[in-house]
């Protein structure tokens, strides 16, 4: 057969491409569930790791079944908009582990695109934001985990911040990145850096948080940058600053509600006590 | 077609005809993925699988491939293998596939793979081609692992993520060599390996 004729070449390439496409499509279909599972598991691990830093008794190791732990600790998972209003519920997997819903980095990227538009002053999109919020119960303490996502030096960086009941204090942080320089910017994932966050507080207004070159010098709303990784450090500071700004309405509302509830409970208790005393007095 | 010495076909690219240190191919990826030993090992394994399988497939197809589009056919075969490896890594060893990120995809452009298909697989029987691909992949991987060993040990003080240089050394003033983490140092290490090999195997020296 003449393998150099035009007809043969065209038929050959067509058949080849169809066969290859079929093999790839099959492989992609077969492996997709596992890949999605991996992405979900990673998000869950990061949410849990951030929250667990608030309590030394809660640890996560390689052997931890993060799915079960997540279901055990999670008390609420939902979306809020930029005005602090609740928008939708995520499945927490209480009935079925496989049904856990989380916002993956792809979802965070979409939100970040909206945030960028708002930052650029384009239209009022605050109410179209759908920012994920995870509320976990870590040994009786209520920890809210909020993500952040932005551009690093080479690719996206993102992270999860665990916030305590007052909506201001950071209890833990986990960061990750796609392609920062190994040994420099990639160090944002290491403990020495993330360990600086517990105990820090968000500031007010535009300067809510910063990763500071030359040392934060004990400032409440800043941590030390990584030497040799100025751009990644600054980008991370900016990312936290921006995202926390859009979570602020929700966090302050939640904190206020909690305080009001606590005051109400205290008042009720006092009233009950007074009543009890009164009845005692009457009896006397 | 004469019979091949399979052992020779397999061993030659590992030492005497090493794709990196003798043919000086595939340099870019060896700079990029050798910061950590773990990444280098997975990369070595992936490249070995890709070269071996694509050489095998290309060799099976060698009598049917229209000569005018043979480079394109080779590229399709290599790309198929690379995408399969990438997908499998994403499904089974997610953390590693994350560290290697784009470099797995870039195996497609690794000159070693295409070079071996063009130079060997298209003119040889499938099994011989498979052994040649395997040998070249391992030869590539060997250099990768040697470079990564020094870069991780001297650059981070660890191997496979485990601390090798004790913390007490750091207290005494020892410091990690920051240059080791950056790509230029891989090039210098590679140069040292080539130098060492050519001093031992004198026949490689150019007159």
C-alpha cells in the first residue's frame, strides 16, 4: 500500500485522532470522580487544619480521616453575600459523607473575579457575591473558617483563616499556592509562617491586615513577611486584606448577634434569678 | 533486520549514551523539578513510562505512518501518554501532581521522548524500542535524582522531606545554601556531572 498518498494520509490522521480522543475521553471519565474527590478532600483538610490550630488538643495527621472529622466538627456551612446576608446552604454530609459540599479553589476564583470587579469600582455586585463560610465546633468553641484567594507571583495563592466568636481574632491559618517559587514564596505553606497568625486581629477600614517586610514588630494586624519572597508575601497580605473586607459585614453581624444572644441569655438568667428571689420573699 | 542485544539497548542510554549528560537533551525539565527529591523521582518515573510506552506504540505503528506527517503522529502518541500519566497522577497521588504542576504536561516537549522515537523507534522492532525508551527514561531519571539529591540536601537540609542535617548544626551557624534552590545551581551541578563522566569515560571527550 502506498502510505504516502493523500487519501491514506488523511484517513490515517482522522482515524488516529478519533482513537486517541476516545482513549482520552474514557480515561478522563473514569478518573474524574477520584480527582474531584481529591480536590474536595484537600479543601476539607485545609479548612479543618485552620480551625484545629485554635486548640492544641485537636490535631490532624496524614492518617486522619478528614471526611469523618469534618462531619463531626462542622455545625454550619453556607454562603454569604458582600452585605453579610446568608445566601445558600452547603451540604454538610451529616447523612452521607459523599455528599459533602465545599467551595473549591475554582469556586473561589469565580468569587475573586467578582471581587476584582468591585475593587475596580465596576457596578454594585456586593449582593451577587457568594462567599463560603464554614462554622466548626472545636471542643466547644465556635470557630468560623473563611477562605481567601488571590494572585501570587507566578499563579494563584489561597488560604483559610479561622476566626473566633468575636469575628476579629484569627485563631489559625492555612495557605496554599499553585506555583510559587519552591524554597521562597512556597514557604507560605510552612508552619513557621502560618504559626504567626493565631492571636492576630483584623484591623479596621482599608488596612485590615498586612504581611510586612522588615517585621510586623508586634502589630496586631500584621505578620512578618518571608525574606526573599517579597512579592508573594505582599500578595498574600493584599489577598487577606481584600477578602476579609468582604467578609466583614457577615462577621460583625454574626458577632453582634452572638453578643446580643449572650446578653439576652444573661438578662434572662438575671430575671429568672430575680423572680426566684421574689417568690422566695413572698413565701417568707 | 538484525537481532538486537537487548541488554545493550537498555543499558547504553543509562551510562554511555545518557540523554542528559551525553546527548544534553531534556535540560529544561531537569532544572525545574530537581529542587526536591520526591518530585524528581515522580518526574523520573513519569518520563520513563512515557518514553517507554510511546516508543512502543510508535514502533508498532512504524510501518503504517505516512512519512509526511510522521512528526505529527509522534506528537499525538506522546501527548496521549503524557495526558494519561497526568490524569492518573491527579487521581492517585494528588499531592505530588500538585508539586509537579505544569511540568508533567511539559514532558510532551521533552526532546528525549521525541528524539528517541524519531531516532530509534521508527526503525526498530517494538520490544527493542520499548527497552530503548525504558533505558532512556531511567538514564534521564538517574541524573535527575542525583541533581535533586544535592539540591535538596544542601538547599533545604532534607531528603524526601526528612531532616538530614541536624538542627544543632544550624545553631552552630550552618546555613542552607539558598542558591541551591534556584535553577542556575541545577545547571552548575549538571555541568559537574558531565565533567565527572567525561573524565572517567575518556572516549566521550570531543577532540
